[in-house]
DNA sequence: AGAGTAGGAGAACGATGGTTCTCGCGCAAG
DNA sequence: CTTGCGCGAGAACCATCGTTCTCCTACTCT
């Protein structure tokens, strides 16, 4: 038998791959059982319902996503470079083979109307991301309005990259960001 | 009995309200039957499967959405005004009580991974929208890259407005668009 | 008027999926 | 050793949903 911690990790890993890759409703609990190798009984002990598993998946993904982004951007030397690095990181993300857009936007589109926890998690994720951009913008001594504009560019790049299947929107967004940055 | 044309209209109206408002998989055919007042038999005569009804819904929405946008923007006097009017129209749209983001992005997030018709329709919609922006940009004598940047702003505004439930992103996007327009 | 047909209401069917239950096994405590 | 508990495997259960079928009504065409 495997430890509860390992079981939880395996479940969350399987859930993330499947939910993100195919959508929340398209994936059944049985499939998460098979992919994780954890029995249905244990699965329901750790996550009492599919809804709770979805929330756990989204919560973990939110934290990890923002950590990856911040680790990349914060490694830059100047505030301006950190801002532009956000778009470089987006480009790397878009290039990953399993990239399929923003997990939160996708979940919101699918269940936001019928599940307030999902809607709330999506909103919290966007707010946290926008808050991070606001920090970077403030550190660069730029007006707060700029951070809102950058957020729209990033958001638009994510959606566009997902639907067109190309990483190019990240470069276009960076170009636009450079113009806005210079003008602000 | 009602005419086949009326039945088709009523079905498509009901499907649009329900699919857009609650999601594709969250709405059953029975509910479309009730909302439209058209019997299940007729419904399946006109749309042989739920998948085909979804496609019909998306096709009609694509055309209507772009017509509404173009009717609004094309009424402006100058090319620059037409570009900025796109964002004013977005603001009006975001303010509608049943606004819930882009039907195509939502559908893509929900079924894009498992249904190629849905993925293809979403891509076609975005391409058509971007093409329209490219026309406006070219008419203003601006470089093609600008139209890509404007597309990202619009796209980001739609997603952000949907998740935050506010129409404000349209104004922020317009502000950013004005800066990019002046700099291009 | 009478026969045949189209249509409506809704039951029925089959598949799927979330959740729980049963069964049998292995291990740990007494 | 044996008793009981926790676990895994998977069947079972129940609701939902896409799709089709049945039955009955009402109208049309002669």
C-alpha cells in the first residue's frame, strides 16, 4: 500500500493532466483512478467528491503556475526586464506540448455558470496574477493603469495562443507591452 | 403546428440562451425542447444530434456577433474612430445582463479537446474577428502588427470582463489601444 | 366520411458516470 | 493462531442524458 501523501500526489497529478488536457466534465473519476493507480475508495477518502477534487486541482495549479512565472520573471535584473520577461515566460509555456490555454479560463467557461467555487477560484487566480503585474509595474515606477493594460495583453495572448495553437501571440504581446512601457 | 422555419428559429434561440448561459454540456436536449416549445421529434428532424445543434448555434452566433460589431464600428467617421469604437462596443456587450464571455472561447475550453468541429469553429471565429481588425488597421494606414496587438487587447478584455464580472476592461483596453494607435 | 399520415407528448432504451457497497485478502494485535 | 480491521478490485446502484419509439390525436386528400 502507498502512503496517503503519495496517493494524494498521484491523484492530483493525474487529475491535473486529465482535467487540464480534456476538460472537467470530460474526465470521469474512474479515469483518474486508472491514471493515478489509486483505488476509488482511497480517492473518495482523500477527496469526498469530484467537485472537491476539482477545487484541489485548481488551487494547486494556481500556486504552481504563479510560482513558475515569478521564479522566471524575478530572475531578471531591472523592473522593466521583469515585466517583459512575463511575456517570454508565456512564450515558453505556450510552447509546451500539452498547452491548452488557461486552466482557470477554461474551467470558468465550462462550469463557472453552475459552480460558484469554480467561478470564485478563477476570479481569485486572475486577481492574483494581476496583482503580481501591479507589483512589477509599481516597482518600475509606472502608473497603475499600465499594469491593467499589460494584464489584458497577457490574458489575450493566452486565449489566442490556445485557440490558434501557436506561441506567437506571446511575442506580439511583448512587442505591444514594450510600446506601452515606453509610453507610460 | 408551427412552420419548420419558426421551429428552427425557436430552437436556435433557446439553444443560444441555454448553451451560452450555462455551458454546452450543462444543457440537455430536454431543456432545449422545453425552452423552445418544439417537440423532441421535430428537434431531431431539424438537428440530427446535439453536436450538430451546437455547431449550428456557434455558426449563427459567429455571424450575428460580427455583424453587430461591424454595424457599430462602421458607423464611425474615421478609420481611427472605427478602431476605437470596437472597444466601445465591447463595453456595451460586457454590460448586457447575460454576458458570460466569448461563446467561442468558452466552447473551446469545454469541448475543444474532444470535438474538432468546436475547436475549428472557435478558431474560425477568432480569425474572422482578427481579420476585421486587420481591415480597420489597414484602412487607417497602420502596420499590420498593430492589428495583432489590438486583437490581444480585445481578447484579453473579453476574458477579463467575463471572469471579473465587470465591464471596465473595455475601457482599459480602449486606453491601451489609443496609446498603441498613436505610437504606430 | 374514412384512411392514411404527420406531429406532439412523453415513455423507453442504452450508455455513461458519480458514488457506494461487497467481497476477499493480508497484516497486526492479543 | 485467530480475530478483526484496512485496503484494493471491481460490481452495483442510481441519476442523468442523448436518442428513439409508442401511442394517440388531428388533419388532409379523395
